[in-house]
């Protein structure tokens, strides 16, 4: 999958960065000569989503992705948003996906948009796919009235940390606490 997309010069990518106000499904020129589309996931995408996730985690979990797909729009208070990025001219070819959820009053915090999963096909990385997906889900959160977007990353996982930091996400006001139960 190395021939997917060509990397653009940094300046071109900067200019092409989608505005948060742009609608999902608008093609975005994320790199010179290649346009990306972002659309809502479909059942037929689950296989590609599972493969992309498994390439990163080593664990195929099709039932998990299908369940998230089915939870989309289940309720306003806990609304799942599941988007995929494809080449604009090939809408069945999934390059990456993002899943987020609007969660209300979780741990007492005001409703906000959570990015729950984000992964890009190893053959399509470093070409702005994740950035385009994050901008698209941020626009969806904004449309739903959210003013804050959150995610969680493992402390020692540098790649997602570098990605989210590059997108302007910073340490938030909460810390996670845990305890072994065995
Ligand atoms: C993290 C991930 C989603 C990034 O996807 P991507 O499409 O390659 O990212 P983008 O091309 O949109 O990168 C945007 C910015 O993130 C940063 N970034 C992305 N990958 C990077 C890397 N390997 N090293 C350093 N910085 C990186 C850069 O600042 C980049 O901007 P630049 O290319 O202008 O320098 C992808 O590497 C991936 O799927 N990793 C495995 C799964 C994962 O870690 N998911 C995230 C947590 S759920």
C-alpha cells in the first residue's frame, strides 16, 4: 500500500489543513495531488477498520468495531461518531478511521467530545490522514455544541503523544487513578 498518496511539502499541507468548520465528507487536499474524503463509517468498512487497528495493536477485534458502529447516534448524551478517511476518488478504500463520543457529566465534567480511537493504515501515514480525521471529528463535536475535545494516551507511547501534541492538544485538568483488583 506504498503507492497510496504522495507526501506534500509542509507549506502545502499547512495550507490544506481543513478548517474545523468544514463539513464531514468535503474532500480535502491533504497533500499535493491527492484529495481525501471523510465520511461516516459503513458496515462494509468494519473489515478494513479491523485490519488497520490490528496492524497497530496486533489484536483484531471486529465485534468491538461493529458494536461501536451500531452505537452511533444511540442517544444524545452518549453519541458515538465513527468516521473513515478515503481517497476522494475511491470511497470504499479506508485509509484511516476515528471514533469519538460525546459524553455528558462524566466524572462530574461538563459534556465534551472524547476521541476514543484513531488509526491510519501504515502505508498511508505521515500524509495528513489523521490530521484530517481529527479536524473532521472536531467539527462534528463543535456542531453538537461541544467546546472541548479530550483523549487519553499512554505515557510511554510517543507516537500518539507526538501526533496529538502537534494538533494542539495539551495535558488536561484530570488525572487517571487505578488499582489492581487481583
Ligand atoms: C498516530 C497516527 C494516527 C498518525 O497518523 P498520520 O496520518 O500518520 O498523521 P498525520 O500525517 O496527520 O500527522 C500529523 C502530525 O502528527 C505528527 N506525527 C505523526 N506521525 C509522526 C511520527 N511518526 N513522528 C513524529 N511526528 C509524527 C507530526 O507533527 C505530523 O505533522 P507533520 O507531518 O506536518 O510533521 C498513526 O501513526 C497511527 O495510526 N499510529 C498507530 C495508532 C495510534 O497510535 N493511534 C493514536 C492513538 S489512538
